[in-house]
C-alpha cells in the first residue's frame, strides 16, 4: 500500500494516537485501497473530511470503537 516512507510513518503515528485514545487502529485492506485513494483525493480537493472519516470508520477500523 505504501509508496514511500512518509506514508508508513504517518500510518504508524496515526495508529499510535488512536490506540492511546482508546479508538482502535486503522488498516486498509487490499480490496479497499482504490476506494481509500478515491476518498483521500476527494478530501484533498474539497477539504471536507466527513466522507473519508465515515468510510474509514465503517471499513477499516479495528479494535475498540467509541
């Protein structure tokens, strides 16, 4: 999934913050990668994170959910 080190570091840091706050972790399954990238591009273009956050929560969050 990761094309460079920056994305790996970002995902590790994001998961650490989520786990520290009791929110589980995010893992993007191989079959969801294209949808993830589409949602991420929309977020960058529009600047509205609601759709991306909802999609991540529904498809890619493991562990404790608040």
